[in-house]
C-alpha cells in the first residue's frame, strides 16, 4: 500500500486522505531494515517542540522537518530551529529516497515571503534555513520566489543570517543568477548520492549539472559559502564517496554534510547498509584533509541539522584560513 498522508489537525491539508506518492504505488515492497541502536531518536514531546509547531501552523508554513520526516525534528523544534520549505508541499519530481509528496503543485503564494519573514522574527532566529520543493513547472524554477523570501527576511530581520537549500534549476537559464544576486549567506545544493546511483535514486537530476551549479555560485559571488550533502547507505562504495568529495572540492565547495539514509516506507529505495559511527568519523577526517572548511558526518547528520552552530564554525574556519594566508 502506498504511503498515505494522515495528518488531520493541519490546516494546510485537505480533509480527504490522499496518496503522498502515487507514482510509487505500483513499486514492489522493499524490506525495511531494523535500525541499529546508534540511530534511534526520542519522540518529540517537549514544550519547545509544541511552541515551534504552533508558530509554523499560525503562519500556515510548510517545513521540510515534517514533510521529509526528519529524525531530528524533536531536537531542533525544541530549540525553535526549523527549516522552512517554500513554494508549497508538492514536488514535481519523484526521487526514490524522498518522502515529500509528488504531483502537480499549486500556484505560488505571493504572501509567503512575508509570512516566512514574520515567523523568523517571532521565533527570534539568528540563522534561518530556507529550502523548497522542485518546481520544474515554473519558468525560473522558483528563483524569483527564493529571492523574494531572502529580501523579506533581510528587511524584517537584518541581523539574521540566511542559508538556502535549493533545487538544481535544471534547464532554467538565468535562475541561479537571480538567487545569488539576493546574496544568501550560505548556498546549499545537495548531491544526495554518488553518480552511479542517480538513475535509480535521483533520476530527474544530473550529477555534473549539480557540481557545475555549486561552482557557478562561487564564480558569481566568492563571498557566499557553498555547501552540499549526501546520504550514505544507498549502495555506494567508499571510493565513490571519496571521488565525490574531490568533485566538490574542484567546485570550491566549503562545507559537506554526510548522513545515513533512512527509508521512509516500503515503497522507497531500500537501505543497503547502516554505516557505523566510526565510518562516519573516517569520512569527516578524510574530508577535512581534502580542504573543506567544515565536514559534518554522523548517522543523524542532515543538511540543516545544527545549521546555525555550523555557520559560526564555517565563518571562523574561513577567518582562520585567511589569517594563515
């Protein structure tokens, strides 16, 4: 049975139940492996979690924390950290690993940039992360909407640093330039996995296009930090991960994140292996020797996990490198 969206107390949702992944309905069920002890998390029950949920609901916002089923939602929302997902909750792509709903998206909400900015102010965020679904239906892939969100946040929250996690803007000429011109502090675009997995895991994307996108950000504005992340446990070989690190460094990417892939349902790509904490630590060590300013690598690492703290570390690492030179 395909995964069904059963959230009933969310005003953003329609009352009737709907398939979250209609395109996966006819896929054979995949075995869901038992999680090892090192990757278990507690259910979110804290007061801080409830307060963050209420703020998100009151502004009628979407978060990737909920839509992607992030295991860190309890920890992050307790600290009033949330990653806002703009341009709706329906993605035009159907990546095999992702739990975000797929289908025909709704029209963009012109009030969303202001709503996000007000939520950032209400939550008192010093660092905010903005991501989105893929919007291949739009002529600019949603670039102008991203830029509007950045400008609105800056206007209401001039001291807040802004990190964006964007789609690849594949075949959207000029889109990247629009986003970079809005001057986010961190530009993140995830490779997600090694190139040999793209056909089965990320079929709508192109590996070297994503590498070139990150490289182009630095060409347009070298002051913007660039960042990318992958999941492991999807059947990749260690040497493939090391080559991917080299590819990112060739694009002058500053920060890399590595986390364990967790299978959202039996219809999603299976977990091929659970990578041990020691293996994650090894990836972090190797990554730092390759010249990244920062590498975050652990089973529960996600693109936006500890993003504010990581931004402070990233800035300190750049300043230290400049001082040495």
